[in-house]
C-alpha cells in the first residue's frame, strides 16, 4: 500500500466515514410524527451549522425564519401550498424553516452583473444544506421545498421586501415507518471528469 493509499484507508475509518454516514443517510423526509415536538435547541444546532457555511466575500446573505408555533405553521400549510403538487404530507410537518437571502448587498448585486453568477443563491444553498445535514446527524427529518408560494410565506412571516424567500425546509421527527431511499443518483463517471470536459457522457 502506498503512503497515499494508507492515508486514504485511515481517513475512510474516521471523519470521512462519519461524514458519509450523515450524507448518505439523508433523504427527503415526507412522513413526520406530527405528535412529537421538535426542541428549539435542536433547531438552533442546525442553525449553528448553517451559520458556519462559506459565502461569496463572506457576506453571509442567508437568513432563516423558523415557524414552530401552531398558528403560523397552520397558515403556511394552507396559504403557501401550490396547486398541482399539493404536498398533503405538510399536514404532519411540525416546523417549517424559511430559507431567505438578502438582496441588498452591494457585492451580491455588482459581482453577478460582471460574472453572471448569482452568488446569493449559491451561498443560501450551501447554508441550507449545512442545516439539513446537521438535522440528519441529530436524527431529524427534513425536506427541501421549492414548490411553494414564496409571497405567502413572506407575508405570513413578515419578511421585508429586501429579503427574498428562496425555499422552505420542513423539519420534524421522521415517522417510524419511513420509506427506504427512492431516488437514485447518477454514477460518478457521468457527473465528473478529470482535466477536461467529458463529452462522451452527455445525453446519458
Ligand atoms: C431546491 C430543491 C427544491 C425541492 N422542492 C421540493 C418540493 O417542492 N417538494 C418535494 O416534495 N420535494 C422537493 N425537493 C426534494 C427533492 O425532490 C429530492 O431532494 C430529490 O428527489 C432527491 O431525493 P432525496 O432528497 O430523498 O435524496 C426539493 C429539493 C431541492 C434541493
């Protein structure tokens, strides 16, 4: 075994293994135990993980609004649902977290105008996934929600106009009869290549 392989083998047994247990264990949770409250301390642990996320120019544009009081949660369930994909399982969701981002940061307005890359979306996505993975490590279920009425959520949660609501995260204890992972992933050779773009994988 080369020293590099030896290092790799050692890492496999330690931090990387634990990290991958969390990453591979996470799946979108759409069945919650609606009777079991989620302690605020656990949500705060997830928020702390989100707080440590990297961001363009370290501007940290993300903002989170946690809805855990029953009236607010009930309003989100009814007023933020979109037609077509109605998410009936929302009825059991005990906590919604609105993932928001500041739109008024100069760096996040000027830099994308030059590069064409909307950094605040990248930043918020990273922070949101930190939250989700922390939740997984604590045994909580989550689901990203992109199909919802963002304006309704902004109204219900009093989010000012300079802040954009980007996504909802549902949070709660998974129901005991959760289904196994449904969604497969593309193999590595279809999503990554070394040193140049691999055109042969396109269309697969
Ligand atoms: C940005 C984003 C938006 C999503 N929107 C929804 C949604 O509106 N409703 C839903 O049930 N799942 C939603 N999902 C969850 C995806 O369907 C899910 O992550 C994907 O199918 C992979 O499954 P897994 O999370 O169980 O691995 C969303 C995920 C992301 C990242």
